C-alpha cells in the first residue's frame, strides 16, 4: 500500500509538466545576423522603411563600413528594388538599397594605377584600369591578389595586392580628395583640399605629399 502511494505521488508530480502543450513552451527568437559590409555608393540614402516613401534618416558615405542585419525587403512599387536593413557605426538602423551595399567586404583604396583581371592570373587581363585614389571593396584574397568591386560596381574582378591600401587614413584621404576634385568652384575645391592636408588625422597618409603637389600646381596656375 505504501509503495502504491509512493508511485502515485511521483506520477501526480510529473503529470503537469508532461501535460504542457508544445505551444506553451517558451520560444527562443533566432539570433540576429550581423554581417560586415561596405557602402560602395556615395551619399546612399538610409530610410526608415524599405521603399522610396520611407523617411530619410541619414546617408552612408562611399567606403563607410556598415553592418547588414541579414534582412532584405523588395519594394515592388519601384522596379522591384531590393533594400537591406543595416546598422551604422552610431547604432542608427535603417534601410538602404542593396545596390549600394557590398556584404562580406572591407574598404580599400588604389595607391597606384593598376590593371583589372578577370581572375587571379596575369593571362586574364581586361581592358579596364583603376586609377590612384579609386575606391574598392575587397571581397577576397588569393596570395598576391585581391578580388574587388569598384565604386557603383563599375569594376568587378581581381587586382594585384600591392596596388591597394587598407589603411583607414589612406581610404579617407582618397575618397575625400576625389569628392573635392569634383567641386566646380575653384576656390571651394582648393579650400576642401587644404582642409584634407591640414587634418592631423590624415598626416600619415601616403597621399598627403601628392595633395601638397596638387595644391602647389593649382596656385601656380591661378
């Protein structure tokens, strides 16, 4: 009798646990993806919604490192444009066109004119070149080679590794200089270039001596 009572007590203790439905059990949300990415379009708009009607939150600069949260949406109202949900370095979250983002990449800058190859082999030479201070997103490495995507996806292939700098100060100087050169007003263009040269954060960039020569030439031609 005592043994029967013991078994009955144990059964009644475990019964509530076993009778719970699967739906009653706590559900662990999937871990959020955080994929390193690079903006390959200058001043790419970041919106609060994945469509053109979304409010503009800010913009991402060419070469800026961002985090793709692994979520994408398609705006069918505008030529089925795809958007990525991203996070910026100040924790701002928003949506940006997939065209402007290169996932699983690191920023780089061309330090000397170089040829573009279809594959990491000298026999696969193309007719395309990259010039000094051109921005590239680096996708992969293979010994002395780097697989890259250029600004606005104008180039896609392989280049020699010695032609690229991955240093943040070189990337910043290269990108800012190219933007300054596009300023039509001569005085504003010169002022922008001087600001780059005088910025102490850029003092060790490989491009500073080049910029000083450029400014001297501009003054001589005034």
